[in-house]
């Protein structure tokens, strides 16, 4: 299936239509100021993540606790502290 070229404006105004196309396996090239900017492809045609990859993400996400006072800075600190544990 070949790419369909669309402008950023078209993407903004008709996102549900393009989302449906992505779900059907369609690929889009996004044009911004008359130049190709990005290729939008369905996740199913992208890299395949293994069960091990998904488990590492689950482990990392499961260690994050912080309640209502969790700020982006605190979240980054928590993730940094547990990142090495997950990868080892």
C-alpha cells in the first residue's frame, strides 16, 4: 500500500478519518509548508515488541507511586531510580 500525502491542516481537521485509515493499515506522509515532515504508519507495521520488552515496561510502571503530589520532576526521579533495576 503506498503512502497518501496529507497536510498538517488536513490531519487536524479530519483526524478520525486518518485514524480509521491507520487502523486499516494505511500509511500517511505528512506535509508541512510544502515539504514532507513525517511518515505516519500503523503500529502493527512498526517494530514488534517482545513479551520481555512489555514486561520491562510493566515492571517500571508498577514501581511508580506518588499520589496526588506526583510532579513530573518526582516521576522522573522515581523512574531514574528504578530504571537500572528493571534493565538488570
